[in-house]
């Protein structure tokens, strides 16, 4: 079994890869042994007027560019252009993304500043410059890839890849003539002069199976189908992450049945003693007045507080207590009159006692804690004190 | 790639006058022959290390960064240390292939291709760590500024983002530089091969036919790529140093970090390159191409860059005192005498003290001692990153936040795995592609260039 | 040897002495008018001359330890420039004399009320300062003496021993060079702002020094080539390399300058940023922007194309440009200590650079009279001449 596989692999490996050649001549090549010879040869070829020719060496030979009278290469200019494009692109990108579109104050720095933009700008300059250099050098300037160049698989190319130097004159040169060129190459010392023909291009034969259209199409279809199916299954059927879009979470949904609690309710009442936000319990709730003496009026006595107290008193207290706290309310007997607020008892009460009555309620008076805020209650207390003083003024108050 | 054959010193570049065919055979031998036993043993060991790392990686992905030793105080541990370490190693490759090329140091020829390959593998290894240390690496695409539904962009002010651009660019350009350099050699392999290998090489070589019209553009592109790689190398490790130096943390925030990190990277990189080359030349009998002279030169560079690192240590230390900044002063006292003093003194001795032995020519030309010293350099530089990251974090401004960092088995396994990954890649490379640049080497042999000039 | 071992024309002496005397007169007048301002100007000039002298010695060492041969034909130029170093012993005297004007930490009253300066007192005190300066100068002069002596002796006996000896000296000198240069940069320039500090400062001055030294080398080499003092075998490739190194080291300078800026800008720590705030306000802002343009942006764009680096006239122009840029750099580093708010520039400032250039020319002429302009005995000279890219 393994033997069969091995043999099959060998057979595939040794399949005759020599491609047939047509009868059309592409070029004539000659080999030379030393760098000096090829330099001379190149010089003479240029002088002889040939333009469509080339030199093939295993490594770049110094001075050959001048011998072949080649123009200066423009690769450097492309580097500069694309590098500059990289710089501009980076600055525009950062400037727009950070400076305009998505402004965030980060570390107190301005939205767009030059110093932190420099590293990325530099990198993109180098990136674009480098990629353009390599890419354009290969594609634009060298017209590569050209895999089935007629020079391949010839003795010429094999030798010049190893240890010989070659000169080749193309058939498309305007001065080309087979006999003349052969003679010329011999005269300048070329050896192994070889005629190189184009490859035979058969319409029905596929040269390299990898690039067969049907194969690539099949590959593409399989890829697309696989990708779509996989995506579909993951996304719509299995809901595997990241396609679960956080639908399944560990939290409890309202009204959901609970397997954890015995009574099956997942919604639980709040814990004993829970209060709503902002609620401050009144610790003297329901207790007799006498314990309230510790409460002190936190508000200062000033015009503002008194005005507030008056407004609140007039609103909430005056219907029963009257505008001056004397108990002569507007209700005129429809509701029991409260006692006057100017009795000795009330006058000698601490502020906290009065506050306690408003908050707690007393006898027929209900608690006003829900209608009047704590601060307002204290303001009312100050106002009541002012009323009490008004009805019991001393002589100096009149001046 | 044109070198003047008269620009020479005592160093003969291909000492034994080999014919080009012999050079072909020597260089292509590891590629064309079946793997040797030594190679199999080596790759078994490295694959084992790699698999241990892979298990640790799976552990990290499944359970999260809690499997690492990081804590609130020491938020960056082995992950970042390993990242900086491997990026540093990558730099030596670029330095050898690009910077020495620009300085017309022809002795680089025998080791340049290999060094470039090491760069690429080191950068890949390094790049793994920032991705996995995020905790949710599957969201790594968020690092790239692309239009998205949340209408947000990445934080361009962050050095961590600069790292993304820098490391990606570095990898891309190094890969391009390496690939471009490989094209002529793959073409040569194509012309020697048959069967499936030939087809693969045909495609990969893009139809290169050694035409001088092509060489002209090619040489210029190669020079430009070398010229671009040089500032790129400096910028990448500078940006890595910015990760630390832009912070206000004492021990991190010091302006000398950029050149200090670059010098340190070159130092550690050369240490690794030397380690690997000493082994390689023995295993593949390339002692006459990667000669003792090459190794001696590398030792001199190690001495120079190690001294630069030492200079930076002294500057930091002096400035900590000079600044009068008590927190900075404490960092240095803590480094030398605190709970991680053992790491500090390992670093100091391996990076500054032992490399001073390279002043002596006898040591520079003694392979066993050299091997020990370069391994110590690797160790020392790893510890340098450890000292910088961990000792600065673990005791900073507020004593109530002080904590110790202890690596977990996952941390150590990932470190081992990174070495496994790197060496596996290197060993595969040595088998698949020529590890010495054929065309460059031929170009610098004696009598490779014409004797009379027709220019200027 | 097909170079002309002819003496430099008398015109050089005349120009040299002319500049020197004019500069001296203006300098003295400046000192008379505003002692403090002149002192700062003098310090700027001193550090510029030091860049040339010490930097050139550094270039010599660099050539030896890297084993480069392309620069061998020009090494003598660097040696002549390095002979500024013994002269520095004289030139440093006004700085020492004027220490009280320059450095606030010399004033005991200031130190008494400043806890930070008290902390630095073991380093920033007059005695230790002078001792450091003296020791550094001494070290430089000693290495200069031996390096140059070996090189000159090799003119008469062309034996490799001198080269080997110089390689050893250069290897020892290089780390010492970095350390001493850092010390002087910190002492003479960074301590002008004693509350400020930056670990990269030594490297910053080093990078500027290299640019200046290369520019001076390039300028003088081009001038010599034009006057046929150098061999005709020195070709465009040599100058291209020099231009390329000028370009590269300038980028290195910009890189160091940017690193320092970015890190201190980013961390935004008031103890550090106050220095950058000084140079970014009022008239100093103009100088800072000018520095960026003059020292980096313009030379970067101009020196990038290959054609400029092979054109001797353009190279000469850029070399002068870079020397001016380095002076501007030092002015930017030093003068804010004189006046935080305004960048002063008047006739007082002109005298100093004139004097400096005059000193360089005079020293060069003096050395050129007695010594060959090319190291004729150097074994690397042949391959240096044959250098081709």
C-alpha cells in the first residue's frame, strides 16, 4: 500500500515536464566564462547596434549597466512617491479619526497632536514605500512574473544560473539575422551558441494543472459553498460564539421559573429592611414627643429660610392653624380647631418637638412627612418661632 | 549588491577558492538532501517544546489570563517580557542584512539570509504574545482602524497601538526584503530541480532569469529596502520602548529608553544569531563560509552593544540620584537589593560584566567560551526585560499596592513554547530554502567582478 | 602617490586670522557691554568648538575600530580638527571664570533655599565641576596625542604596528569618549537648568557632535579636493559616502531629539515639561520651529537624492548648513537659560561664531604646515583610494 503510494508519487514527480517548442525563433544565446569577457561582449553588442538583447549572470556584475547603456532605474522615485503617500495617508487618517470624527479626551491630550502621530506616520511611510518598491520593481519594471519565458529550461539559463555568463540577442531586434547574429556571437568569443524557440502553445493542453480554469472555478465554488454553509450553520442554527450575540446570558429574566428557589419564583421580594433610594428613615417614628429633644434645627435663621417657612406654613398649616398659628382656621368649625401655637407649652418645646409633630402627626393631625420635605419642615419650625416671637414681642423688637 | 572586490581587509570572504558549482552544491545541500539524523533530533526537541507551549496556549485561551502570574499590581508579566525579548532578537537579523549592507560590510554575506529568516520567525513569535495577552484574542481585529457599527476608532495616542503598526510593518517589510532576496536563489533551485519541486520553485521564483536588466532594478530595490529597513528597525524597538517610557512610572519613564532598547535589541539579537550560527556551521559543515572571523566580528559587536547597554544602566542610575526624585531612587535601590535582586544581578553580570571578556582576542576566537558567553547574553537580556517590567511595577508609589509576581507553569510553558516555535521554524527553513544567499555570496568571491571599470 | 603635497595658500591664513581678530574684537565688546549675555554666547561657542574637536577625535576612533578604509584618505582632516582639543584647555578658562553667571547652583543663597539643589550638591559644586572638566579635557588630550602621534609617525615609517596600536587605543577610547562627552554635556549644558534632567541628554549632544564633525570633515574635504590637495583618485563615491553619513547621522539626531520630546510631552510631568514650555513660548517658539526646519526638515529633503550627495558644490553648501544648524541647536539648548522669554540675537552674538571659525581655520592651517594632509604611510590608504561603491 505504501509502496503503491510511493510509486505513484514518483510517477507524478517524473512526469515529463519538458514542454514542446514551436518552430518560431525567440532568441540566440551564447555563454562566456569570466566577468571580463561578458563585459567586453556587452560593450561590443551595444556598439554593433543591437538594442534587443540581454545579459544573464548568476549575480549582478559591476559596471554592466553602463556597458549595456541602460538608463537609470526609476525605482527610487517610486519609493519616494509612495512613501510620501504613506505619510499623507497616515496624517490624514489620524487627523480625521482622532481629531474630527471620534474625539476623546485621553490623558488630557489634545484630540490631534503631532508628536504622538509621528510613530504611526513613520511606519506607514515605510510600509507603503517598501511595498511599492518591491511590488513595482517586480511587476512594473521587471515585468515579472513571467513563468513560461522561452528562456526557461534551456541549457543557457541553467548555466547562467550557476557559473557562466550569458548574452542573448532577441529575434525581435531590428537588425536580427540568424546567420549574422550567430557569426557575431562567435566573433566576440561566445561558446555554446544556442537557438531558443518559443514554447509551443497548444490550445487544448493545460500547461500547469494548477492554473486550469475548471480547477480554479471548482476551488472557488467549493470555497464559497463551504464558507457560506459553515457561516450559516454557526450563525443561524448553532448560535455558537461569536454568533450568539450574547443572547444566552446568565442573568435571570422577569417571570422566569426558577430552579434554584424552592417556591419556583425567580423574582424575589427585597430583603427585610430595604428602603427606596434616597429614603432616610425617621428614627423617632411613632415615639412620644419627649424623646425628640435631641433633634436640632439644621437650617440657619435668615430671610430666605423664613420666607420659605412662611410659604410652606401658609400652604400646609394655615388651613387648620390659621395664618398666625392662633388656631383660628378657615375651616370655622367644620374641622376641630387645633390649640394655639403660642401657648407656653409650645413655646417651651424644642425645635425637634415641633418637627416631630409635623413628621409624626398628633391626635387628629396626620403626618405631613409625605407632603413637606425635611428641610421645609425645619423652615416651618423657624417660621413658627418667628410667629411666636411676633405675638410675644419684647420692647426692643419694636425698634 | 555590487561589491568592489578591492574594498577588502584581511578577511577573505570565501577562503577556499571554490568554483561556483561547488558553492551551489554546498549551499543547496541541506535543501536537496534528505534530512539528517541530527536535524530530526533537533526538530523533535523543538517540536516538543512547541507542543508544551501549545498546550499552555490552549489553557490560556480556555481559562483566561488568570492562568498567568499577572495580578493587579504587576499587570504586565511574562507576556510583555517575552514580546520585547523576541522583537529584540529579530532586530539583529535586520541589522545584519540591512545595516551591514548599507555599511558595505561584506562579511555579512555568509550570514545575512539566515539572519533575515531569523528576524521573520522572531517577529512572528513575538507577535503572538501581545495578541494572547489581551484575554480575548478573537477580538484582536479591533486593533485595526476599520469603519465599524460602533463608530469608534482606535486610540492613536496609545503606544500599544503604535506597536501594532510598527510590528506589522516590520514583519511585512522584513518578509518582503527576505522574499525579494530569495527570488534569485529559488530560480537557481528551479534550474537544478525536477518534478513537483521544480513546479513549486518555478511559481515562487516568478520566472526570474538573472537578466541584467532585471538586476539593475533589483539591486536598487534591494538597496532601498535595506535603507528602509534600517530606520524601521530603529523605530520598531523605539516604539516598543515607548510602551514603557511614556508612562509616569519611575523606572520606566526615562528619556534614554529608545536608544537603549535599540542597542539592547541588537545586543540580544546578535547573541541569539551567534548561538544559532555556532551550532549551524558545525551541523552543516559550513565552517568555511561562516568562519571564525565572522564570529569574532559578531563578538566585537556584542562588546560594543553590551557597553551601550551598560552606559544606559549607568545613566539611569546616575539620573535617578541626580533628579532627587525619591520614587525613582527607590526603584533602583529596590532593583539591586530588593526581592528581585537576583534577577537584577543576573542581568547586570550577563550583559555588562561577562561580555567585557570579549576585549580579549583569545576569547573572541574560542568557540566553547564564546558559546557560553552568548548564551549568557540571551539569558541576561531576557532578565533585563523582566527586571524593567516586573521590578518597576511591583513596588511603585503606594506601598499598600506592593505585590510580588510569581510566574505560573503556564507562563514558563509559554516561554519554552516560544523557543520551540522559533527553532522549529528555523529548522524547517534550513531544510526548505537556502540559508545562505547564493547570488550575494558568488558576487563577493574573488575574481567575481570584472577587473577593469568602464564607468565614472 | 599622486596627490600634491603643497602648502595651503596664504589666503587661508588671512581669512582665518581675519575672522579670529574680528570675532575677538566683537567678543570683547560683547563682554564689556553685557557680561552675562556674552558669557552664555561664549558657552555656546565653546560647546560648538568642542563638538568639532571631540567629534573629530571620535570619528578617527570610529574609523579604526570599524576597520573602514574609505575614510582613510581624509583622516588627517579629522586629526587636524581634533587638535582643537589642546586649545580647549585655554578656551575653557572663561567658562570657569564665568561659572557664577552661567550656573545658578553656584550661588549658595539659591542652593540654601532649594531642597532639590541641596540634594544635587555633591555633584553640582564648583570644585567637582572644575575637577571633572579638567579630567575630561586631560583624557581627551592624552588620547589625541597618542592617536595622532601614531598616525603621523606612520607617515615616515609605513609599518602596520602604528595602525594596530591605534586600533587598540581607539577601542579603549570609544567608551571613555561616550562617558566623558556625557559628563561635559550634563555639566556644561544640562545643569544650566538644574531642576531639569533627561537621561538621553548625553546621547543628544553626541548625535549633534557627530553631525557637526562629519559636516566639518565633508566641508574641508570638498574644499581640499577642489583645490587639488587631495588625490585625483578620490572620487564621487567617497563624497557620496560622506554625504550619506551626514544624512544618516542627522536623522539620528532628529530621532534622539524627537524621543526626548515625545516622552516628556506624553508623560506631562511638570518637573520635566517646564523646559519644553520655555522653548515653546514667546520668541523661543520661533527658534524651536526654525530648529526643526533648519536642522531636520530641509536637510532631510535636500540630502535625500543621490544627485545631491555626488555634487560637490551642493555637498559643500549642505555641510556649511549643517554646521550652522548645529550652532543653532546649541544656541537653543543654552540660551533659554540666559533669558526664558526672549531669544536674543544681535551684533553681540555674531562675534562668537566668527571667532570660532577663525580658530578652526588657524589651527588647521598651522597643522597643515607641518604635517601631510593625507596619511601617506597608512597601509589602508591604497584601498581607501580605490574605494568604489
